[in-house]
C-alpha cells in the first residue's frame, strides 16, 4: 500500500496466500490425505471404535502440524482448534502404540500402554489437551472430551484428562511468560484469557432477555443452514478431490485466490472512520491490532480492513471489544458476516488441515454485534457482549454442544456474570437447530462413511431380535484345528474373530469355547506353533515362545499380513494342527437370539465391544447362532434385510 501501489500490494498478498495454500494442499495430497479437514470427526469415530486407515499415523501428525500452520497463514477462514485436537490425539496414539519403529521413535516402557483400553484413554486425553491448548481452556478441554469426543467414559478418565489439561495450562503459562516481551510474535497476546471482556458492565433486563432469545433462535437457524451447506460443499469437493492430487491443489489455490480477493477488495467499500480520541495507536502499523488504515489518510481507519486484514484472533478480539459501540459500521458488519459465513463454508472440504471453530465464532461474533447494534435503542447490554452471545448461538447451532461450549466461552472471555445468558442462548440455538439436522461433526462422520454407533438405538430395533440380523454362513474352528483350514478361512473371509467350538473327543457335545482373533491366529501361524497330533497341548510351547506384547495390537496398521504367513508354510505343514485353546477368549459377551436388537445395540456400545456372540434359546442346536459386529447394527444393513420396516417408527 506504500506510495499507492495498490495493484502491486494485492499481487504480493495474493501470491503469498496462494503459495502457502498450495504448499498445505500438496502436503495433504501427497503425504497424508487423512490430515485434511478438522480431524475431530475422525477422532470421535476412533473413540467410538472405528479404526480408519492412517487417521492417527505419524505421517498424519507431521502434515497436520505443518499443514495447519500453512493453512492459517494463507489467510483461509479456518481455525487451528480442530487440527490441534487431531494433533493431540495423534501424539497420544503414538505413545499408546509404543512409539514408531518406522521413524525409530520407540521406548520400551511404552509397551505397557499397548492395549486397546489404554490407547483409547490416551487418545481421549490427547483430544482434551488439544482443546485446552487451542482455547487456553483446561476445564473446557475435559468437558469437550466428555461431551463430544468420547463414546465410553469411566471415572478414571475424569482425573486423567484433568491432569493432562492442567499440564497443558502450566506449559502454556510458562511459554506466555517467556514470550511476554514480544520475542515470540503474537503468541503471548491475551495471556491465558484470550478475549477478556470482564471489564464490561453485565447488567440485563427484560428487553435484553428478549433480544438474547431472538439471538438464539436466529443463531440456531443460521447454524443448521451452515451445516446443510457444509454437507453439500463437502460432497461436491469429494468428487473433485477424487480426480487426483493436482485437482486437490488446484481447488485449494482457487479458494485461496477467492479469499484473497474478498479480504483485499471488500475493504474498499468501507468508509474511513476517524480514530477515537483516546487511542494513541490508531491506525495500527504492525501486523495486528484494532485499527487498520488501509487506504485511509492519517488519523482515520478502515473498519472492514481491521477485520479482514487482521489475524483471526485479533478479528475476534475486535468484535468482542467492549465500550466500542461505534467502532464498526452496521454495513461493514453485514459485509463481513456474509463474507465470513460463505468463505467458511466453501473453505471446509479442501485438502488442507482446517478447523471449524474459528469460522463459526467469527461469523457468530459478527452476527451478534450486528444484532447488538440493531437492539441498541432498547438494550442495555454492551455490543461486545452481544458479539459473545452471537458466537455462542452459532456454536450451539453448528456443534450442538452445550456444557463444554459454555465453559470454553467463559474461559476464553473471563466473564462469569454472563453465564446465565450464555447458557440460555446455547440451549435455544441447539434446540432450534436440532429440528433441522444433526451437528456438523455427526454429518461429516456420515459423509465419510464411518459406521458410527449412536448412543441410542433406532425405534424399529425394538421389534427385532438379535438373531434376526446375524449374517451367515458362520465360519468356526475346532479347539484343535488343522493349519490348512485356518489358512483357508483367513483367505476366504475378512472376519476379525472366529468362534471356537469344542467337539468330541474334547467335550461330550458341541459347546462354545470362546472367540479367537484373526491377529492372534496370524501370530501363531507366523511362529509355526504346529503339532502333528490332534491333542490339547496345554499351551506350554505358546507361553514359552510368546509374551502378551506379541499379541498386542500393532500401531498404524503395521501388523502381520496374511501374505507374509501364507508363503512361509510348507505343504506338509498344512496337515498339522494348532491348539487354539491358549489364545481363545473363553468369556466372550453373549446374548440369546431372542434378545431385543435395541438392547443388544445399547449393550454393544456401552461395553465398547467389537464382537458379540448370539447363542440359541433352546438346546439341541449348534452352540452359536452367529456373531454380531458393528456392521450388523447399522441402519443401512438392517433396512436392507427388512425393507418393509418404517425407519421412523
């Protein structure tokens, strides 16, 4: 902008943004496609029991960190909060799988966490740490993990997540003090309270309550519309992204160029406003602050430029600022709201790490301040507080969380007196939005095709029994099984667990011994724990050659492959036997075939199961009817088996 070289300034601005956007998209396209997007839906799905490919891999962690830095720096209307949750989960997963052999980052003591339950608990703590670090809200991080992320919760997780977020708060505090002199750029701004509005007068009356109710209702409508449009955009972008890496990068460049045009072009429509008399630093000359001169003469500032050409955090600070009713013109607030609302929608879905919290807070804060200006003649609430309530209404309308969002907003703004109004607006916006569609993260989980199990069973499941949805034919093993039969079953199916049935001479009649996992069978086949006679060995050889850690789940999908085992086994070994009793889970969860499918689904989810055995009601039949897995509880599967069922009854 120096010497009125406006076109050159725009060219430099756009080229910088496009270059950063292309770099972020290239990282996701070539190195870790799973790093694109927020990451919260994937973490939520993992904690529900879905281990999707590479969502917590070390490469995803690397790209998530650097890609989110590049994406935010490129000027996109995105946040870093979702990527930080994903980053925390990736780090926790790395610890939970004993490190990474590929990158030579392994520690012996971590092997004690190498089990499903501890790894899941660590990832829950990692997600809480991500929220605590992003918003500097340790208690909000704990509540986020409880309300949104975790599908299974137990009392021990409460103090573990609390301890994790407390450590995050202490580390943040140490870095903020270290950076207090400005040696770290913008990092230390705001201290642990990012957007302090506690100095504002928080007194409200009847008209204020009516204004807040209006704010919540319209915020819920806008939030549900936001989710609907994000759903359509993601589905459209997925078609483009399927064409290859070049298409992903080109799409990111296009959105970056559009964002640059809006950020640089729209402030030209704003009028220059005289600087407040009590502001010595107006206009601001460095990279942040309240007032940007843009094309205005000395002593004046451009209010739209102060929002568009600031960091997202500073733009939110400007909107939350109190006792500054006339700082932003109504027309500027409307332009910024419409722009951020639309840009946030079209940006999510491109191949860069991107969070949804900041775009929603920005749009909601602008909407709230706009409503505050309109209600100013009859309301005594500060417009900055209206801005905070507007952000709450948008968050409630899109995310559909209540308790965690309420605490996060209070920790962000340090205004406990506004708590009743924040609670009210969150409840209203969530209630209104729930009448239109689901929360944004639930919609993204569905778009990605992840078989997420809801906390409640569908109504029509009450009319079906557990035995009505089991798929056949059932493949089972004897307690002492032939190697060739095991290999054939592993090759011909993708099942991850098989029932083990003892038959004469090992029992008087066929009886269910338990379940054996596919991964455990591969360990025995790889180790060639074979015997020539069909007898129960007692397991001494297995216990001598293997430890419990040999059967632990491998991280990042790096386990024993069937192909590695198949070519090692010779023809004569195919006729030998394996005693499966030592590695069989002899106490699997079982339900009778007549049990209500709704009850079975709730039991399956609450216990965090992968397999549930269905046994016959009467004697004289085979000891097991089938095995229920997550797939069998999915509405698509059930309605496919029984198309005459009305899903709404």
